[in-house]
């Protein structure tokens, strides 16, 4: 993503994993989004090709049903990422408070 040291990338990966685990454990909405995304990915294999970053070498002709599935999948991805962004913010705030407590600032 950015030209960052390997150790910092490991921290970002750890925070990402913690975020997803907490959301899976605590958010019914998040679990439903993940479940529906998996159902769509299983039902429509072309979605996996798009999400895995595979190079698309030729045009696709999608049925109306596939277009609706793609539209729904994009909406779910947007919702999931929004929820994760809020969780990242909250994790950062929690970390800041913990650091301030350790430093005796609060």
C-alpha cells in the first residue's frame, strides 16, 4: 500500500485482523454482510475474479441477474468497509487512551 517498513506493515495486518475478529464477534450486521458476500461469491464465480484482482483480458457479458448480484456485492463491500473504518477509528481511540493511561496522563 505505502512504502512503509516491514514491521509497520505487520502492525497494520495485526490491527486489521483484530478489527475483523471483534466485528465478527460483536456485530450481527457485520456477520450478515460477510455471510451474504460469501453466498454471492459462491453463486457467481465471476465476482471472485473481480475481487481477487485477476487481470481481466476480455469483455464479459453479464445477465441482468449477474448485474444485480454485482451491484449488491458492491453495496455490501461498501457497507462492510464503512463498518470497518468506524471500528479502526474506535480501536485507535482505545489505543490512545491506553497509552495515555500508561504514561500517567489520565
